[in-house]
C-alpha cells in the first residue's frame, strides 16, 4: 500500500542549490498478519453482524422459538400499537347484492374450508337434514369446484361481498372461513357448526350429539356435569381424560400439563342453557398436536383412537379453560363474535388461540364451554404434522392462559371488551397489530350484517368462591380405553388401577353385600367372595341349603326378606345393605354416583317392576293382593300415607323381581318394622319388597342408579360376552354355575376393573 507524503517546505534562505522534492516514502510491509492486526476491529464488527443475522434466521426457522419470541416481544414493546378508533353508531349495513343467494335464509349452517375437490365426508355433510353446508374457497381450491346442495364462495365471490375482513385475510389459508361466518350470519344463521372436510358426523345427526336448541320446547334443560372450581390454581384441563383417554392430549394443551392424567376427584353441576360454545370430541384422529402425532406413530398405520361415547358431557366453570378447535365445534348466536380466526399467527395456532380468547370473553356474558362425547369420526390421512406451524402454541399457550384468566376490563359493552382484549394480547406479543386491526374490521362487519351483541353479566372471578358441600359433589369415574403407546407400557397404569380400587373400597367399604345363590354354592361361593369382597365391607352368602364349610347361611328366596333383619342387626355399624342375586352382575364402578342415603331399586326398569291387575287374575295374585291390603291397613300412618300415595289404586298388585336393591342404614328400622307387620303371612318376596319400598319412601325419592341396567327376562342365546356391558350398573341375567363360567365372567368384567385379571 503506497502512501503519498506531503512535500517538504522550502527554506527561505536557499538560493543557489536546487533540491528536488521527495514524492514517495518507502513502501510498508504487505504480509497478511500485519494487515489483520491493523484491521482487527473491522473484522470483529463484520463477524458479529454476520453471526447476529445467522442466529435470527436460525431461530426463526428451526431453533429455539422461545428465545426468538422473547427477542421479538422486546422489539414489539418498542413499537407503539395504535388502538383502533371506531364510531360504533355510524356503521353502514352490508347487504348481499352480488351472490346468487341474496334472498336465501337458513338458521343452521355448516361452515368448512375447501382446498381440493369434495371429499366423501363433505358429501355426507351436504346431506345432513336441516343444515346448510357453506364451503369457503382459497387460492388452492380448484376453479371448477362444485357440490350439489352446497353454497360455495370462491375468492372472487368473497371479494364482492363488501366485508372489511377480506382485505386482511391470507389467500391460501383456512382462516378465510371468517368470511363464511359473516355470510352465514348475514343470511339468518342462529347456529354455526365449525368443521373440516375430513370428519363424518356420527349417525349423520348433529342434534343427536350436540345441544342444538338451548331455548324453547325442544331444548334440553337438564343439569350438566361441571369441573370443580375448588382448586384455584388450576386454569386448564385435558378433557380427553373425562372421555376415557388419559394419555392423549388435545392440540393447544400446554405441554407442561400433559403429565396430569388423573381423573377428577369429583364434579359439580351447572344448569344448561348457556353452553354457547360446544366442543365435540372426534374419534379416529382427534385434535392432537404434532408432538403426540410424531411420538406415538410406530408405522404408517393410521390413528384410530376411540373415546367413551357414554361419558356425560362436561362444562367448564369460570376460571378454567379447555382447548377449542375449528374441526368439530358448534357456536350459538350469543357467541358468534367468538368465531374470528386470527391472521397474524400460524394456521395450526389460529383456532386454538381463538378458542382461549373466546372462552375468556364468554365469561363476560355468563356463558360457558361444554365438551361433548364423540360427535364425528375424523380419518387420519397419514400426513406429516408441521411442527413449525405450532410454535405459537408450544411456546405461548401456557402464558396466554394465565394472562387471560387474570385479565380484567372496565368497558361497558361487549364489543368494546373484545377490542380491548385483542389490543392487550398484541401488546403482550400473543399476536400482532394486524389482528388488532382485524378484530376492529370483524366487529364492524358483524354490526354491518345486523348482528346484535349480547349484554354483559357480572363475573364471579373476583368474588370468593362458594364452598362445595358434600351434597354438591358428583362422582363420575371415566372408563380407561385402549390407547396408542408405541409398544411401551403406559406410565402409571398400575397406580391408576390401584387408585380406582382404593376409591371403590372407600365408597363401599362400609356397605354389606347380601348375596343369594340359586346355583351350587360349592362351585361359586368362594369366587363370589373373591370378586365382591375386594370392594364391600363383607359378603354374606345365602342359599336354600346351609354350608358351614363355605360359611353359606340358609335362606329361602320366596321369603328372604324375613331373614334380612337378622343380618342388619349383626352389622349394626354398616352404612347400608346391598342385596344381589347371583344371576345379576354388579358393575360396582358405575355405582359411585349413587346416593347411599337413599333407597335403590329397579322401579325404573319396566321388565323388573310391573303392576298386575288383580281383578280376574289367578288365585295366587288375588291372595297376595288380599294379604298386602291387610298389612297396609295395619301400617302406622307414615307408612300407609306413603304407600297409598305411591300406588293410587288398590286394583293392581306391584311385582318386583328384586334381584338387586339397596337399603341405607336410616331405613333399616322401617324395614324391620314392616317385616314385623307381615308376621306369618305368606307374602312372596316379589310382592313384599316393592310394598316395603313404597311404604318407606316415595318412588320419586329413590336413587335411579339402577334404572339403566341391562335387564332381560331370559338369557340371550349367544354367550354372555356379547350380552355383557361394562358401562351399565348391573346386568341380568348372567348365569354363572361353574368355575369355568366364573373365569369367563372375570375376563369380561376386566373391561371396567382391569385388576380383576390378577384373579385369573
């Protein structure tokens, strides 16, 4: 490198001697080490710049998303987000003037996004009666898409509808369903079924599985099981546990909660009518995340996960949330504002973030989410789940839930609260300013299509929560259904089953089971004690013949009730007494919800409890009726009033086969008194037991736990395994007359109590 020197100054005294100026200095050494040392600070600065750019690129694509989002969140705080200013009173109406369906109206809509030609599932959706299917196209949808009976809106048609949200929607995403929601509301929607094109509605009947009507004559107004709010630290639950799959978790559940696999200790109840968002469970391929999909896949075999269709629907109280998706969910008109799919997050996160955002706002109008048993069957297409598309979930969702539960607003109208929450979520980095603008456009479009925003109601979140009394606690023990474990034994299985056994023992450990054996006791007495003795305080076995070696007492079935007071007196500290004949199988795990202070009997089972007219009938019925009349006439007033109010007429005789019934401790003195009133009269067991029950209490006060039992007059021609069900409280008749038949029974009962397999 050559450096030009400045010329030397001329001496003022020099006259005769002329000296030439020196133009160049000596050249410097050009070796590499010298150059590096002289330019080291420049090299370091350039390397740092390259490393920073590379790190940001790496983190955004494949690296630690949490670190990147933290960086982005800090950057966003430096950027001020403008709060949209809306004049709510000057929004012009938007009417459909461009589509062929301008004059069409329907109250029940199915909205689905389509990217390919119609699937078989979509064709079935189009045929569901009383529901209008609306298909929303995107840039991937074939131009000639068509399905008979379906309204299809292409990109061009969507752009002509005049909705503000259209300008903010991506062209190639299912979130364009937002246009479909507005179109349905504009054309009279009262209910919207949000679904995808790979699900088949079970039995092709939406109303069979969801509560489609919340008001009016066709509304189901029964109380709904609800998660307990007693644990103030709990803000999220995995609903799949309630429906029999405790090792499966839904997309959007924080990964730190995946290990919480225990079922509820108890539930509470809530009145139906405000379940404005109804989330259905999907069989086959449920709504799972990529972590589950990739860790449970052992081959190219498709998932086919099943949930318990008999599990009751369950509600979420204020303060507790659940993942909500766009695959299988019904929105009622009061929650239509909650259908907005955010646009600044990934497609796999959009509906889940919408669900949490909507749940929080739902509390402001007194509504709640209810999760329903399987409503659709979704088929696994064995496609790769894009893990990168879920980054917003795995990083942010746990923090989002905590933020939403603690969020409060002082606004006085719902839409103002909606916009305020969207703004707050942008400030916290859960989505961007684009979704704040999108929310403003969405709310204005809702008002433009004449949607009426619901009124606000007071929240319970800041009030001290009421104590849950013993009478308010409702028990339900979910079935544990087979799941996908990738050939690895599920962690905690044994502990879970032992926990159930302890729970059952705790519930029935002070109840005496009195069992009458019609068959040979030599072959079955020990087995019955082994089966039921694990659960009950003790098992007293009676038979026509006494057997001292097997501790079998003598008793005659026709008048066995006369022997019961002796057993009652023997176990004076017992909580209650459950009677059972050996041709009836008891699924004790389904009796936990029953009230042990009430009478249980089969009065709700028509095949077991019948009324026989005495006039013109056989001598036996006539004589039995006469003896009943005689006993009733001698009853104390409280027995007689109860009996006559229950029977209403003395022209018929109530018969109950009485294979199973329960008497709590508080009714034992009454039962003994009634036995004494019968005395030596030859009243048959089938006549005496129903007479005693309606005398002790009114039938409407009985616990109805036995009302759903399987009851047949004759055993089926097929084997007992096809007749048996683990999902009912009892089954009749199942005849077990040998050890081999007992082993078969144990194996099929293991569906409800897997630890029974240890006995065989």
